């Protein structure tokens, strides 16, 4: 396997981390990298990553809205705010958007094996 191909594959997975800096960067960066690349496995992996990140973003949004809804209800009842669920959401975001892509990139760098690392749960794009 070519070293350049492996390097592109690593950067594809690391592009998810841009979601920590730019809103929806975890979706648009892999999408752009997949569209600009001619390797069919990289294109398929990019589509897989984008599908997973879209689903993940929807789940985070739903969790955040639910959290704030219940916090507003607590405020209306003059109760103390609970932030445990919000901490859970932030930890999940960090694991999926930062730690998992870095771990995958390290595994690819060591094994030089290109395969699909993200699960295909719902296909938003092919």
C-alpha cells in the first residue's frame, strides 16, 4: 500500500476533529476530502464518516435541547439546576469527535490497513 494513500486516509479521519473548532466541521471537512479524492475506499470511508457524524450531530442536538428544556422547567419551579446530563453530553462529544478519530489514525498509522472504521447506521448520503 502506498504511503501517500495511507497518509490521505489518516488525514480523512483526523478531519473530523475540525468539528471542535468550526461548527459542523466534523461533517463538511470529511465530505470535502472525500469529494476531492479519487480513491474509491477513501470516498466510501468519507461517506461513512459523514453519515455517522450527521447522525451523531442530530443526537447531540436532541440531547442538548432536552437538557435545556428540563433546566428551564427546573428554573420555573425555583429548583436547583442539574448539570450532570450536560457533562455527559460534552464527554460523549469529546470522545466521538476527538478521541475516536485520533485513535483510528494511530491504528491506521501502525497497521497501514485501510478499512471502514465507522459504523453505517443510517445512510444520509452514498
